[in-house]
């Protein structure tokens, strides 16, 4: 094979390339057989510059039917949706003590509830938050009227806006029912507490050329204190020395923790003190030194495993 130099306006480069191809071993020069061409692996296109209609694009959707929503005597739509693996983070519900207001919200992909759009029959639901919270209380809808729930588990900002970064929940109501449907259920724990009572009514019929339907739900949920169970009666922590579990609690005490400076009016040595329970705090005997390890408040009897909750929806 001779060396070929490329010069503009000549064809010497093509001739050189052809000569190079002819000198390659047969295993490189021959084309693949038809049998080998048919055995191509699956090709997945992750990006394309071909123009398409974004309104017809596909996405991962989970559909929950009415039977799945009410399976096991469920009393709340939010309880079902919050068990989905796409619902992450710490969205509020009726079992949350801290900052819980009795509502139930959906938090797809852990981006906060206000980043999940909630639709009713493919139309936006008004925000149902307390204090201008930009999210929807999913339990404000009567469970008796719901036909199915469609959950889009990927972002849909291009269609619904920036508040759909987490995903979309579309609640479809029943549209073809004639008659009366009544329901009453009651559940409790194996220890006889935590009673949840639910009553529902659903009525539908024809009016002229259209249909009308009315659904009503009432739920009364009794509370269960953390002190009622051995595993939650005392807050525990893992010791950093040997890994054993030790009792702990809140450092915020009912009688307070005070830093007393030198030269105080009660002539107490400087340090941290707490007031003796029942004492007025007017004399030095009404105070004792604060113990960082033992002076911890057990808040379990004042918090809930299941918060008391009563709600009605129409």
C-alpha cells in the first residue's frame, strides 16, 4: 500500500481509503450475515430530536380501583395513597403528632405535598390546607364516591406547571349509579382500643337527560396513647459506648431549666437549675441542680400512636 497525501480538489484521499479497506483482514472487511443482523439487542431511545406531540407522551401511571381502595375495611383514601412506594418523606396524616392538623396529604417523591398536583376528574382541586397551605387534604373527599385513582409517578411540569414536579394524583368519581348504597363499619385493635367507626351513604339517579349523585362519609377515630404500648411507653436512645438502649426524653422540662449566674439573689452557686415540683421558686430550697442525664421529660403519655380524629365529608 502506498502513502497518499490529501490535497484539496483531488480524489487521492478516496483512493487511499479504498486501498486501506482492501488490505484489511477478511474478518473486518466482510459484512454481517442476515442471521447476525436479526439478532440485534433491544434499543432503548432515551432522547430524540424528532419532533412529537407532548400531550400524547407516555408516563408511568398506577391505577387503584374502588375494590383496592376499600379492601380490608379501609376508612380513608389518604391511608391507601400514603402506602404507595412513591409517597416518601414525612407527609402529615392522622397519626402525626408534631405539626399534625388531622389532614392527610400526598408527597410524591419526597418533594413536599405542595409539589404534587391533586386533580378531581382531571380538574384541579382547590387547596385544602390550613394557613394558606398550597396542598390538598386528600381525606376531604368521601371515599364512597370514588371510582378509581390514577397516580402519575413522574414529574409533569410541562403540562401542569411547577407544582407538578413530584407527580399528579387524579381522583375519578363514580359516574353511573342509580339507587342507594349504605355502609357501616367498625374496627379496633386486638387490645380493644383505637376504635374507628365509619358510616357512608351514596345516592344516585336520573334527572332529565343527566345524572346526579350524592356521597357522604363520617369517620370517628379514637386516640391511642404511646403510653398504652410497651414499645413506645418510654423514649429510647442507643448508647454511644456499647450500643445498648437507654431511656431518654425531652430536655424541655415542665418545671423549666434555668442558668443561674454568679451573685444571684438566692445565693446559689452558678450553674443550671430546675425548680422542685410544687415549689414556688422563692427560696433557695425551691431549686435543685439540673442533671443533664436524668432530668429528661417522658412525653410518651402526652402523645399518640393514633391521634383522635373526627371528620365528615359531603
